């Protein structure tokens, strides 16, 4: 990046971090994630999106995996907010996050198609693809300014 990252880049990186925190914090807390599953199933049904309902894990190790994934996603959100304070030196964090968001979106589409998951999950894939595209746009602008 150049000496000062554009304000818009900071806003999008912070926004991606806040999105991670808001969408994942419920998954990080035992028993709270069940409400998030129910909410997604209710939205999916109300919007008539189709696919199989999300099944709340009831077995210990699977509940632990959900909580672990929630904690990791919250940690990533905090890392993005941290990176936004100095994007000139920390632009690798949003870059790797954008790459991960693309892979995550691909996984969502794969499982929606092959396992007929609730299609409400596609909203997460689209949101992540938007964040990734904007982050890559700003990263490309920054490297272009260095040339």
C-alpha cells in the first residue's frame, strides 16, 4: 500500500471485522448458537428459500467444533479491526482474509448444491464475496500507486 491507505479501505476492513463479530459471536458461546441456528432456519423458511434446515449439533464434540469456529471467526474479526489501524503495514491480514472468504463462499455453494443446505447460507457467501472483492480492489489500487 502507499503511505496512507484510503479511508474507504479502512471502512471496509473494519466493516468486515464487525460483520465477523456480529455473525459469529453467537456461535462462540455454548447453547447460544442454538438460537442462531433457529433464526437462520426461520428466515430461510419465511423467505421460502428451500433446502434442508440446519440441524443444531447436540453431541459434545460437534458443539465444541461450532463454538471453536465461532471463536476463530471472532478472532479474525478482531484481527481485521486491528489491521485497519495501520493498513500500510498490515494489509496482508485483509488480503489473506479476502482469499479465505472466497474459499468459504465456494464451500457454501458446494454444500448448498451437494447437500441441499438451507439456502439462507448463500447470503453469507454473497456477503463474503463482496467483502473480498472490495478488499482486493483497494489492494490493487494501492499496489498500482506504488508502480
